[in-house]
C-alpha cells in the first residue's frame, strides 16, 4: 500500500493573528480620510496640505513681458444637495464644481482683478453615514466608500505598490551563487530590475506590463550624478549646455542626444555637419535634405524636418523677435511652430537642438511623448 503524503492544512479563522474590527474600520476609513485631507471640502478654513498646499506652491505666476502677476487665494466647492438615487436612476455622475479664486495684477495700470477659475465634475466620495454633503463623526465600518460615475457605483481597490526609490537585495541562484539584485522603482510605479552576478555580468529587465518614461527614471538621480555620466562620454558641447540650463527636460535629453546648432529661416533649416552625421542622426524624415560639399552645410525643408528638442534660447540674426512664435528651452519644435516661421519673410534665428542617433529611436519617441505630456498639463 502506497503511503499517502500528509498535507498540513491551516485554518486562517483559527489563527491567533485575527483581523480585528479596529483594523477593518481603519482600512474602510482610509480612502475617505485621504479624500477629505486632500480636498478639505468640510473644513471651514483650508489648512496648508493637499490640493491647497499644491496650488500655493505653483503661484504666483509672473509674465514679465506683458507685466502680469497671477496670485492664488483659496478655493471653494458647490455642495451637491441632490439625493444619490437621482444620479443612479438617470445614469449621471455625482460630482461637484471646484472654484479657484485668483487675483490678476497688471503692473502697467496697477490694477487688480479678481478671477474665478472653475473645474467641473470633481467626483464626490459617498459613505453610508455621510449623505448630501453632511459631515459625521461616526466610524464607517459597514461598507467601503464609493463614487457614482455615470449612474454606477465605483469603489476603491487597494494595491501594495513600492514607493519610488532604489531597492538592493542579495539572492542566490539555483546553483547557489550569490546575485546582487537592484530594483529601481519610479514614482509612477514602473520599474527596472538589474542583476549583477559573480562574473560581473549585468542583466536588465523592464516591467513589460507597464511603460516607463526615461525622465521619470532619471528623477531618482540628482544633477551631480547626471553631469558625472555626461563627462564620461566627453561631450564638451553637451556639458556646457547642461551647466547653463535649468530645464530638467534638456538635462535628461542631453544624456542620449547630441546638441547641434541650427540656423532657422522662413525657407527651412541650415546645419553645418558632415554627410555621415546627417545620415546617422534623426534630423530629417526619410533622409530628405540638400547638401553642399564645399561648405559642408545641409539644408532641410520644414516639411522634411524631424521634431527635435530645443536646448537653448534663440539668437536673432538681424531680425526682430516675434511674439507669436514661442522658442523656449525644453519644448519640441512642432509643426505648428514651423508653419508660423514660414510666414515671416525676414526670419533668421540661430538655435541649438538636441538630436538623437537613429539607434536611439525608441528613446527619442519616449522623450517626445513625455515632453508633449508635461507641456499639455
């Protein structure tokens, strides 16, 4: 008779470490407390935290050219007095309006204007003990808090996510050899894992289920480390721009790109570079450019020019600055800007762009997507 393997079963209900009612109340109240702490809808006076602290950190906003200063005062919300069933029956969202109070000061006329900026459709968190915007000191232990979005109740689901940082672990492989594992977690939850074995071989793994943007990855390092990596590549032009600029997008892009001077006119762009450089870098679409061997200068029409990152302030050559064209550090020369330049007959500007090598095509696209995202926000 074959001996059956004995299986040890463990009953979690008989465990000594039982989940008490106090733990349940804490978890169920966690989402509501975080929501109230961030928006402070029930506070008579806003405290320096959450959304109020965030808005204070972004103001005042100054426009030296037009002589305008915008300051932030506070914000209020409109309490929704309708019953929850109205929204569920009509497939609507239970939301409120957020009114941000601003003051606009005009330096020329020394006039101050009050302005209210309204944000629509801020979802209201609902609990069984809090209805119609009335606060309660009772503990909410019966059901989790939820939102009503398009007539459907949406609850919060908790997930354990590692905080952004660098985690170092020492593990053993199946053969018993020690492996140093370094896991780098960005602020968005994406991660890169690197393994260093005893032979000195480094293996890198990117989480395939999530996208990671390179600027978010470099946020884990300071400017001193970034400059140290750039000196390793011995690119003096990139290092000089790195030391002068304060734009983080430019600093991150300089690690992979090549800073190159362009001369922009209404007809197109002129670059002084070799044919080999033009063919190896992402400057043109489908290598459409005209080249002069005597002066070693390439000419590119704007329709054939790739969108690259601006790395320096423009230098205007015998032409006046145009207010309709914004050429600032850290943005991409988009097709909209190119079309505006075409309409100015005497336009002549020298500017530095960051161009990426063709082998870094994926890195270039990730930077373009990240910069478009930050500028839009």
